[in-house]
C-alpha cells in the first residue's frame, strides 16, 4: 500500500487532498468537542472498579470545572411572592408518613451579596429526603435531588446558586420546599420571627431566607474607624481622623442602615453601658478588627463593675475579635426592648481562667460561625446556627441550640473540675422543634455525658422533628463515668444516624416516673454504635434500630 501511495501522480494527490478536506474539515472546526469526548471516553475507570494505574502521556484538559459549572443549580429571579407557598400533599403511606421533614437554612440571613452566592438547606427524615426545591422572589422553582458539598460552607447539604448580577439591588426572599420520600414536606417561608427571652419560645427554622442583592453597589456601608490610642471622639471617624471609643462609633453607626466599625489598633474596646439610642436596622452593623491585626489582641471588654453592655442595635455582627465575657454579663439585654440578633464570626471567647459563675454572652437570635470558645460554664447555647466552631474546657458544649454543624470539642475533663457539675456535649430540654446536630466530634473527654436529650422539666413540652447525624465522641474516662447517654420524655420523629460513642452506653429512661419517662414515636437509629447493645426485647415501643 505504501508503494502505491508513493507512486500517486500529482493529480491523484490533489484529488486525495480534496476528499480529505471535504470529509474532515467539519471535524477540525469541532476539535475541542472531539477532544473532550475522546478524553471522557478513555478516562473512564475499568469496569471492575480498579483504578487504571498506567501513567498518562500528559495532564488531561481542565474540563472538570466546566462540567461542575454546568451542573450548578442557578436560581433566577421572579417578581415577588404574592402569597404563601402551599405545602405539598404528604407522599405515600407507611411508617413515618405522618412525620415532617427536618430542615433548616445553613445561611446567616440579611447578608449583602454581590457575586454568585450559594444558599443551602440541611435536611433529614427517617425515610430520607427526596428533594429540596428553591425559588427566589417567586422565580422558577429549581429542584435539587442530592446533598453535595457546598463550597460556600464546606457542608454536605442541598444547595443552589444565586447569580446576584441577575437581580436588581434590594431585599430578596428565598423559599424552599423540603420533600421526603415518604412523609410530610416542610416549606421554609415567611418572616423570621422576633426572639423572646423564653426557653419555650424560639424560632423554629420555618422561615424564608432574606438576603440583600447588591451587585450594583446601591448599598454602601458607612465605614467608621476607631483608634483606641490616638483617636478622638470629636473627630469625624474616617481613616484619617478616627474616633477613640467604641461607644461613640456605635452611636454614629445608628445613623446609617448598614455600617462597618473598624478597630485600627490592638487593645481593649468597651462599648460601655449604652442605653440609647434604640436602632432597628435592616442590614448588619459590623464591628471588626482591621486587616492584619491579631484577633487575640483586639478585645471587647466590659467595665470593672460588670455592668451590662447594651448596644441596642437589632442586627450586630462581631467579626475577628476576642471577647473577655468574664468582665460582663451579656452583650444584649436580658429583656430586650427591640428584636435583636447577634452574629459572631471568627471570634474567640476565652477568659483568663475557668469561671464557674460566668457564662457566655448569648442573648437574642444568635448565629456563630468559625468561632472558638474556652473555659466557660457553658459553650454555644441557644444558637440559631452554630457552624464550624470549637469548644474546649467547658461544662456543657452545645446546649439547647437549633442547628449545630461541623463543630468539635477538643477537651472536656470533668475529672479536673473543682465544682460539682456533670458536663454534657449535647443537651436539650423543654419544647424543641425542628432541631439538627450534624457533624459533631469530640476527643480528650471524661466524666461527660455525650447525649442528654429531651429533658422535659414540666408536663407538656417535648421534642419533635430532630436529627442527630454524624456524631463521633470518644469518652476515654478509665472509670467509665458517667456510664451512659440518655433520652428522656416524649420524642416524636427523631433520627439518629452514624452516632458513635464506643465507650459510652445509651439508655432510654423507662426506669423513671413522671414527665421524664421515655416514650417514642418514629425514633430511628441507623448505623449507630454505642458501648451497649439493646436486645430486641428491651427496645422501647416506637424505636427502630436499622
């Protein structure tokens, strides 16, 4: 064949070239597509599941990013919701068909977004979640079928992307419909309720997510600078003429709906006992350390008389700061005169030494993200959202919070305490609905009860729709104290999955009388491991192990 080709006449060569261009030139124009298809075809792993270890000639083209981009669920805007979103009919019949989906937003509300922003919902059900659908301002509903890792939060959840550039500047409302395979859907919609200072009255997560689209930068946060060393409260508060006190900066911030108070120098900053003005703001007022400062050296402190620090601002964000809560009681009033919300972001709570009669400053609707807390009686309590936080040397780590995600306890040594108090990793009591503890770990722990769930206290309140998922805590107390985790009272639709406490038993309190007697409906344990193992004849009615 090669000799024949060599002997082709010039005319034959031209004819061959013409035929080649005729058939293959369209493919040349689609060369990137062909290369992509060829790469995808030959990069598949062998059918038996073994990895192909033969070295490749060159690094494959970076098509992964493009594929991921195509798989993102994008939320397009609508013109605004005009009424409630109806709840879908309960799906199918069977065990758990009367149980409602457990779901909460993994997002701090009222943020400003300028680029693409991922909103996520953490959701569970004893019969699994079929889908989570999202809509912004009554725009097209987009369905998410699978929980995947959200790069915004690093949490495996149901999420979608809001391309802010597609939206006009202003407040947006995001709703979600969480549908189980079998059971009752949960619709997250409506206004976020105001917080009241009561253990029995808390928000339940069944609200819309509210964010501010700001791609065109209509919303500009007023920047107020504070220099504790060289500032002057008589100055304007800009970067060239900073104020001296945080109290003056907070007063100035109430003239703007949305502000940034930037602490320029290391040192102690005291908001003082502020009682005026009362300011209901829509956008967060943020207090933060200047870029480059060590948060350990920029401290928020109280006065020597332990007066309450009361900045009466409805939405206040503390970012990249250190707190000395042993010097004051609370950041917000015990009985707030206005709806108040606090967001602690990348903050450190650490007194000089363990203080038994001091507690951390949790009041109002509280959101904590990427924070650390040490040496307190209580850790993160009464939280609407506690994500990526760390606790060390406390008596109770996560107490009566609604959503705790990807948090850890580094050390909890009850044996070294000089006070009589049995610590708990997770403790709940009273009426609690729609609760999620997801991804909680702990090491270097002794004398600590890992789960103390649903202590009723009085007749009536109980826990409904609760999920405890991916919890692994190692109690290494050589004496095995306390000997158990415990469930009390009435639990309805509680889902425990991948809960591992290998050195601690779990008991159902059917040995007590009154409100603490354990009763259950749709309580499921899936792939859990405790020190003890219940024989089938000892498992209470309403509890299923699988």
